[in-house]
C-alpha cells in the first residue's frame, strides 16, 4: 500500500471518529428539570431514608433533588445535610465534609447550618483517630470547630464543639508528649524540655499536662537546672496546679520565695 493511500485511510479514520464523537455528543440530552411534584416526592423518599439510616436511598433520591432546590428553599440545607450524613454512614468522610460544608456556605442562615458546620469538624476528626499520625485532619477539625464558635456562638452546636475542641487538644498534647518522651529516653534532655515547655504553654488544661510538668521537672534535675526547677514550682505549679499532689510533692524542697543574695 502506498504512502498516500495510508495517509488517506488515516485521515478517513480520524474523520469518522470525529463524526461519531459528534453524534454521541448530540445524543447527550441535558438533565431534565424536575417538576414540583417530582421534587416533593423525591424529597419525601430521601428524608424518610435519612431518618431510617438507609444511606444508599438517601444518595439515590436527594443527590437528584438537591439540584432542583433553590437556596431559599428550606429543604435545600437539609438535603445537603442528609447527603453528608449518608456519606458519613458509608465511611466517605471527605465527601461528607464537602456536603456539610455546602449546607453551610450555600445557606449560612439556615437553622441547620450550625449543626452542619459541627459535622464538618466531626468528619475531619474521624479521619484523625490516632494522635501519632499526621495531624492535618485534626488541625482541620480544630479550625472548623473554632469557626463554629465564631460564626454561631450561641448555638447548641457551639456548646458541643467546645467539648470536641477539648478532646482534640488532649490528643495534640499527647502527640507532643510522645515526642518529648522520645528525646527524654535518648537522654537528649534539652530537646525534651523544648517539647514539654511548649506543651504546657499551649495545652495548659490537657489531661497529660500534669504528667508533662513532672517530666519537665525531672529533665531540669537531670541537667542540674536548679533555678528552672524553682521557677517552675513557684510560678507555675503552685499557682496553677496546686491540686495535683504528685507535682506539689516534687516541689516540696523549693522555698516559696527567692532567698535574698548574701
């Protein structure tokens, strides 16, 4: 077969494929808008499925109807919220976060918006269940809960967010404590001290903080940092952790005030 024949066949193949592609595109009709009756019917089916935890049915019905609900329709925010719950129920936390976020961003004044924002944080928090892992999702959860406190401070969801923030801070503090212990066990006490001091300053109310303070005192003692021990006992432990007997016992030989220079 000659070169020109080969080129002709190749050109014909391309033209045929292009035409076929156009014919296929021409057959893709736009998605038909639902009638009001269809919207009502799908909404009822989706809401029922959401109330009964039938997540596949929620996605089937509400993913279609949500496109035909205007933002000022009170069902719009609920539809996004139910879709978020469906994705949470099926274990797709990132898609759940996106749906909950849409409920907030598209309808910020909807009554369900604070709860949707809370669930955005919950989705991220569920992705960070182990403190030793990368804390990116935990940080996203924390910033989302803090956003909730800022945007909807008097909501019931804000009250729940405060509890979740405390739990996250406990996890962040525990992660920092594990890092400090790593250096402490290597006898790299100065590095351990840096982590422990930052932990105490950043998470003063974390459940691990008293233990971290005890390790901090021990690290100072290992290095012979007597003035640091005394300063920590006088100005922090006796002021803010006087209800922790083990810490008070560690400071029993530290006088309440600095002795005058001789």
